[in-house]
C-alpha cells in the first residue's frame, strides 16, 4: 500500500505517516518543547499550574518529560469561557467552533489560519486512509455550524481535490436522491445516521446496488463491530471509523485505514498517552485507560495533556498499510457521564442546571435514551413541584412546552418531556441513577 506512481495517492504524507519511531519522537519532542514555552508565557492558567508542581519550561526537554506536565480538562475551558485559553490575539483567530460543556456554557475553540491548514491536512490524510481519492464525490452529512464535523471534513475533502457535496445533516430523502443523481461515492456522517439512511433507502425502494457508494467514513459517536457489519451490508460500502474532538481539533485526530484494525493517530500534531482515570498515572504500554492528548502544533488553543475521557488502548505494532502512526482501538466508553445522542454530546448536568433554574420543577429527573429504528430518542421524566401540579391539563401542557423548549435550546436536540407528580422518581441512598440507556450498540 505504498504510493503508486499515478497522481492518486494511497498515503497522503508518506514522510510523516511512515516515519520511524525515532524520527516521530524527535519531531514530537522538538514541537513539545516549543509548545510548552509558548503556553507558559502566554496563558497565566498554564503558568500557574506548572508553578504549582514546581515546573519551568526548561524542565521539558523531550517527549519523555510529557508525564511531568499538569492535565487540562473541560472545566479549564469552561472556567476560561469563551476565549481565555487562546494563546494568540483575536485578530489571529479566523474561526471558532464549540461543543457541549458540562453545564450551560459550551466549550469554545479557536483556529488560526495555520491551524485550519493543519486541520485540512489531517482530514485529508484520514480520507486517504479510508480509501478516498481525488476522483471521489464526497457527501458530507455531518452538521455544518459550531459542530466541527461538517466544516472539518469539508475542507479536508477540498484539500484532497475530491468533490464535496456540503449537504449537512438531516433531510434524509434528499440525501438519498442526491446520492443517486450526483453519483456519491463516499458518504460521511454518524454511524447511527448511516443506518437510518439505509432504512429510508429501503422504504424508498432504492437498492444499494443502484448507488455508487464505496466508502463510508463514520464517527462522532461510539459504534460496535456489529454495527459496522450491518452498515457495510445494508449500504454495500466499506465502513471506516474516524475519531476526533473539538478541543483537540475536530474530526481527523485519528482514522482507520483499509485494514480496519484501529485508528491511526496523526501523532505529529496530537501526542497521545493513556492514563488510569483513577490514579492519573500512565498505564503500561498496550493497556486500556483514558486517552490524553497534547497538541504540539496548534496556535489558537494549544492543549497540554487534555483528558478526553474516552477509553481505549494504543497499538504500536506495524500496520499492514505501511503507516507507522500509532493506532488507537475503537473507543469502548467514557470515564465520565457524557452521552452522545444523535451525534450530539449531552451531559446530564446540563439538564440539571436548566431544571434548577426553573421554579416549577424539582431537580429529580430521569433521562431515558433509546433507539427507535436507527434513531436515538431522548425522554425526560421530571417531577413538578406540588403547588404546580394541577388538574388543569392546559396548565400542565404549557409547563411541559416551556421545559421542552428550554432543554431543546440548551442541548440542541429534541426531547420528549413527561411531567410526573412529586416523589414519583425513585430515590436512592447512594448515587442517584439519572440515566437509563437502552441502546444496544
Ligand atoms: O465529534 C468530532 C468529530 C466529528 C469526530 C465527525 C468524528 C467525525 P465533539 O463534538 O467535540 O467532536 O465530540 C467529541 O465524541 O470525545 C468521543 O467521546 C466522541 N467520538 C468522536 N469520534 C468518535 C468515534 C466530534 N469514532 C467526542 N468513536 C469524543 C467513538 C467518538 N466516539
């Protein structure tokens, strides 16, 4: 799988993607040293954290010193909302994106022109890993907007020189018509939406053989090998896993190659570590734990040891594709309570803070996540305070609409709210059970 002589590349950046371990470590070390200097001098929060553990930038001489550095978490980003963690003046920031925070405030990230170029490069590498090339027609069915999925894949596709169909998410029948009319060869969306597309396609009486789809690049939420097999047989394409998170860059942090045996991390930009989420110590090589990234080239918002909360392991064995970039296994879960519903990150605490702001409700609630057909559904049962629980259906209906509206505008996804009488939701002496997730991946 080395580059062929034609202008269709099978590895996008061979020098980096096939570098020896020594070459990669030297590059990462050089970039880490420079990044640490930069954040220490430009972000007071980082300087303080380093001083607290008695570190100065000169203590970080290579990638072997990585574990000396303090961690960064979503809370740090929230505490510095919106732009407090940016290392460059706003005049250098050419784009912002955002994802859900643990409470009402989103996590905001900023990109310089150089960051956007780097992002396009890592997405292009990912597309090529997935088997795409410049003759492909790529339908981008991730949402465009503050979410990084749509625009992230978009610019990577243009950089590859393939044709983008920037349709964004939703509008399922139209998605399928365009696949037919435009001859889409690569589809990219969440894996659950891919299954939904297959279902609607069947309802429309369209067989996958009638389409030209050959590759699907799916991510933004966890999915299993079973789901992969189902998508591959229903859509008749090769289903590739792509991973990323807004804080680190967006999609393109890592992606599977044709061998579908773990996602190659673009580690010349994002240096991975695996830690034990309890002890916060690095685990032994190859062991499972929480994935942590240090960005070593980002200008807008560089992050030192960012805790992703995603659970996985790293694979350093040689991959048959020829790339030497380390691989991460499919994510098996998270070390916090974040849910991903229809591709949108949801923290139960976001719902709790909406309910706490309302005088009519009690902070006793239960979230029920299900999958109907291939679409995730979210139901919220919430207790109404005694004096507001009325026999008047109209009054209750108005309250239900008010809560629904508030929650939907906070989360950005639809929710089915059910009001219940006080003391209906089970109380426990220990940790309250706030979420029932009935989805079987
Ligand atoms: O989901 C970026 C993305 C867009 C990735 C499109 C892939 C494709 P966030 O909204 O910040 O960014 O959510 C990041 O989503 O920490 C994981 O928990 C989860 N996630 C992303 N990709 C995968 C995947 C985008 N392939 C959070 N498998 C991450 C499992 C994934 N989980």
